[in-house]
């Protein structure tokens, strides 16, 4: 396993041709990517196979931005995790706050998606985080503990499985105003999350199978603040990952 992981979430920010153009630029610039950094690109569903083909002979990995909780059936508009794995995905973002807010995704749905990801050998990148109001009334830890327990409770993590927990405070995502969680806070939150995971799985399972990352307005100037922290395995990057030069500088600064 590489030292740090950087996951690019392109959301619906890049259309098909733009995704291909940015991917080609990343392939051109990839000699600048340090050897110890694992890079995962999560393009839109429509762009997935094209982007996967461009990265085929590189070490760059592909992830989906979501998966469904069943493998096949009468589920209009959904995408099977089996197809995503076959297309070359090795990761899947699950429970992103934009899906929780815009589509009403619940912890129950996210729980089922995580199970399905593990069944299909996709590494789930499970997003958790509080909103501004919850934070203002001191409920941050409560929200994180509840989300973790509801999403992971009853799910076994076995030898060979890999899981990523992404702390993504909702107020820091796509802020566009340079609003992000301070490293001291991310460090504290990593300890809270670790404690819940110890209760669920035990410390040795965390060492072998669970990584913790931060996401929310990470850019080339702030990335180092997080990657320097002891228990932080990497970052989830939205906006700053859609511009190739900026993204490569961000990776170099990791
Ligand atoms: P952002 O997005 O970097 O644009 O804040 C992060 C995310 O939503 O994963």
C-alpha cells in the first residue's frame, strides 16, 4: 500500500469531453506524481469507460462516485456495482453529502451500498460529516458517531477488505471561499472516529484494513496541513482536481 492516497471527485463538474481532456493532461503530467502517492480518479458514470481506457497502462486507479445496493434487477436509472468493477473501478465513493442532501440518501441505504461494495471488491470511500448548524450547537461528534454506527454496524470487515472513512464537514465542501477544517480539528476528529472503529472492529483491524482521509476545499496550498497529520492517509479533492496543472501541483505538495 502506498504512503498517501489522493482521491479526485469530479462530481458533475466535468462533462464527457472535458473529463477526457483532463485525463489526457494528467497522463502527460504523470511523471510528476511521486511514487508513494496512490491516485484515484472518480469521473462521472458516462465518462468512466473512456477515462479508464486512458489510464489503463498507468498506476492511476479509477473509482465510481456512487454504487447501487443491488447487483441487478428492476432499478431504473441505477448502475450495478458488478458493471463498475468490470469497467475497472477499484473504489467507490459512498454516502457523499451531496447525495444525502439532494437525493435523500439515508444511512440505511449507505449501509447497504457499503456491503455491496465489499462484496464486489470495491474499496468503499464512506463520507461522513456534520453541517454548519449541527456544528454550531456542538453536535459534530454526535453526528459522526451516529453516522459511523448506522452505516457500519453489522458489517464485517474481513482479511483482504479495505475501507476508507472520509471526514467531509459539509460546511467546508465546495466552499469556494477558502473555508476548510483546520488540521487540529481534523486530528481531533480522526481520534473520535478511531475510537468508534475500535469499538466496532478492534485496533488491529483498523491497522490492516481502514484508512482515514479528509475532504473539503483541499487545494495545493492546504494539502500539506492534512497529509502531515499522523493518522491521515490522504485527501478527497473536488474542485481543485478538475484543473490538471493545479491538481498535479497539489499532488506534488502532498
Ligand atoms: P471540494 O469537494 O474539494 O470541491 O470542496 C470535496 C468533495 O466534495 O469531496
